C-alpha cells in the first residue's frame, strides 16, 4: 500500500467530497492547492512511478523497456500534467464546490465520499480525459519542448494504460481513503 498514491487519490476524493457535501469553495481550493504541491514532490512522483512499473511492466511485451520508459517519462509527465489537470480552482469549479456560496454545510456520508471517489475514477479513465491529457503532453504541455523524438510515442504507449491503473487503485481503496483522509472519518 502506498501512502503517496493514497495522497494522489485523496486529493481527488476530497475535491469530490467537497462538492457533494457543500464544503466551501475556499476550503476546497486551499486543500487542493496544498495537495497539488505535495503530489508534485519527488517522493510522491517516485512512488507513482513504482506502482506503474509494478502493475504495467510484467504484462508488457518487453518488461525491461517498459520499466526504463516509465522511469524515464512518468516523472516528467506527472510534473507537466498535475499543475494543469489538478489545478485547485479549476477542479473545485468543475466539481461544483465553487459555483454558489452555501449557507448550509452538511457532513459527507460514507456513500457520498465513495460515490465521489468512484466518479473521479470514471473520469480519469475515460477516453475523453485520457485523450485530453495525451494531447496536452504531446503538445506544448511537455513533448513540444522536450527535444525528444520518442516523447509522443511514450505518451501513446503509457497514458492509455497508466490512467486506468490509477483509477483502479482509486476504486479499490475508496472506502479506506474516505476513512483515513476525510476530516470526520467517514467509512471507518
């Protein structure tokens, strides 16, 4: 079990829980901003890399090439993608936490939280979102400035598989994330 992957998914879970439980926009944005910084830390990115290598490479046609490719590209892809796709104001707005000021704040339930976590999993593994991330990485987001002829090929080879792996981890651990990471310990 990976603390850093828990953190990666907890940020998404809390963004969703924030929207579903009418947590204030300010709370969502403050938390999201802090978590985004953490997710981009060397330790967190290294842990994400290890999970992707462990899950994806044993089934690859060339496991050694897979291992080397993920270790070479994932840290750069993560650092390019997280500031854009986990930008707190944008995520909180998309999830409805920043649409209207609420006067009533209810405590999220376990069902609210796990439904939100599963909803984020659905989004990050959707063809549309994966395509968006891939287009971004292959363009100005990363590859256009990388000076690496294999960059776009690496995006094509990794991202359609990496995002569903991350979504699967999210679904598998939804109740545990909600228990460990919610302020009121839902699902414990």
